[in-house]
C-alpha cells in the first residue's frame, strides 16, 4: 500500500472514532464521577443493584402506583417485595 493510502486509512479510522464518541471530552466525562459517587452512597446504605425482567403491563402498573404515591420506584418495589415476603 502506498503512503497516501495509509494516510487515508488512518484518517478514516480517526474520523470513525470521532463519530462514535471514541474520543469524547466534556459532558460525558463530567457525568462519570457523579455516577461513581452515587454508587458509593448507595453501597454505603447497603443497597445492591438488582435487575429483573418484568411484563410490560406490570411495569406500567408499578410506574403509575409510584407516580400516585409521589415516591421512588425503587422504594415502591422494595416495599411491595417486603410485604409479599411476609405472607
């Protein structure tokens, strides 16, 4: 491959990285410490991430119930699970 062909190839690679966000600066980097701090706070409270897959209708019911109560979805699900486990 000629020198100009290599230069074109390198330029295309660089442009591809820039388009996909491979070399990002600014807002994306500023958000990372906030998430890290949030995880540390949650860990200190004893909270553990717990992902589940639920039926869409059930999720909508949970969202509307959380909105009616004006509370947090996490708190609502924890409350409902605790009530369900008591039975």
